[in-house]
């Protein structure tokens, strides 16, 4: 199996990488250097366990969430569920003479840790979605934003050790060494460039931008994308000849958009006045501008369909397992496909 797939490009699940980053930062070797954070996590876990086992859970508006090592962002979910209902929890515990279970939890430290983990939660949610902007284009900007966030957090004495580990692991993700198992693949950088609102690649330095532009050119050449219009576009109907065709040798030549060189397309794309809101569909924009940027639009169609994480495919397999059950075992593959499509697109 490995040999059969060796020629294909393997892209790591970005959400998994973020989860591994946090797992490293909150591992035993690091967390013992931050005793106040370690104590907070222990006390919050005990608090959630108490509520779930004592029957007090029903007195709260929302269920408290327990941290589970294998679940992404579960530390954030647990801490945030307590922070959002801190006052209600305190009232319930006061009535049962168990206020000490929350009294030992520092509200300021709780807020600090939730604030630190929140961007990781938002990044994971954005990267694993399949209903908004193409997730491949978000890998690079989110990676840079998280490094900036963690670098700023290293100045806080309570978060210094944890944030430092996060910065180190995230920089591996942005490593310039393309052979690194955690480096942002050029495909993701190209996807960011092909997102009109982010085409300036302002999160990179000038050298990084030029590397991406060169990557775009090389990929178009490798994939043999024609610089002219896509083959799928219906040909323009032939015009009925007029008397002027007798003087065609004197006619002005019409410039074809498809004759533009790749360099010209890239330059015009980078400098054009953009008419695209942040809510507009990127793929529709490329479809509308395919005649102006034929090679780039073909590349966009190829790159922007790549998911940043394995979550969408895992959800599809999970849903398929609920559709194909013992009493529905003879469904045709086309019927299963249609049901999956409807589930993913009907709101």
C-alpha cells in the first residue's frame, strides 16, 4: 500500500498538528514547570467530575465538559464551560456547602488560560469546516497568527513555558525546509495566494512571497495547464461573415485574454482592483474571472479543493456508516452519494 501511494503528495492534517502542539505544551514535563496552571487544570477536572457524578449537573443551564486527551481542544472546552457558568456553579456549590471546590480555582488564571487557548479552538474550527471558505487557504494565515499569539503570551510569567513550546512547534510547521514533516506545504501557500483577499501574502516577507509566486509558475507548468481558456468552456458560436471579411487583411487584430503570458496573468491578478467581499464565494469569483486569468483559474480549481484537515472525510465516513446499516444494506452507491450530498448541502 505504501509503495503504491509513494508517488502521491501526502499532506498532514493541520488540525492534528495543532492538537499535537498543545499536547506537547501541556505534557507532564512542561506543565510541572508551571505549577499554578497544573493546579488549575487538576482542580477544574475534579470540579467537573464532581458535578457529573453528584447529580448537580441538572442545576446548570449547560453541561460541563470534561477534558479528554484524544479529543481536540478538550482543555479549552472544559475550562470555558466552567468559566461561562462560574457564578452559577458557585451558587450551586454554596447551597450544598461545597464552595471550596470552586473557591480554590483562581478566576483570573482561568480567564488567562481560556484566552490563550481560544485562538487554537477557532483555528481548528475554521480548518476542519467544509461549509465556508476553502480551508486550504487558511493554513498559512492561521499558522502565522498563532505564532504571533503565542510569542506575545511568552511575556506572561504564568504562560511562558507553555507558550514557548507552542512557538517552537508552530515554527516547525512554518519551517522553510520543505522536507520537514511539519512544514506548511507549498500547496497551502499557493492556496492562500489564490484567495483574492489574501493574494498579497502580507503574512510573509518579500522572499517568502517570491517563493510562492515561483511555486505557482512551476506548478502550472508541471500540471500542463494551458494559459488559454479551459477546455470545458463552451466555444463561442461562429459569427456570420459580413462584407468586411473581404478586407480582413486590413482589420485590427483583436487581443485575446487567453493569449496572455503567465507572468502577465500573475501581475494583473496581484495588482487588480478587487471587487470581492469577505462573504463572497471564492470559487465563484474564479469562475467569473476565468477568462481574464485562465491558467490561474485552472490552478485555483485544482488547489482550493484540497481540505486542510481529515475531519470532512472522517465525518463523511461516519455519516455513511449511519446510512448503510443492517436494514438499509442494499442501497445503491449512487443513492448513498445523493444522501451524503443532501446532508452536506441542505440547511
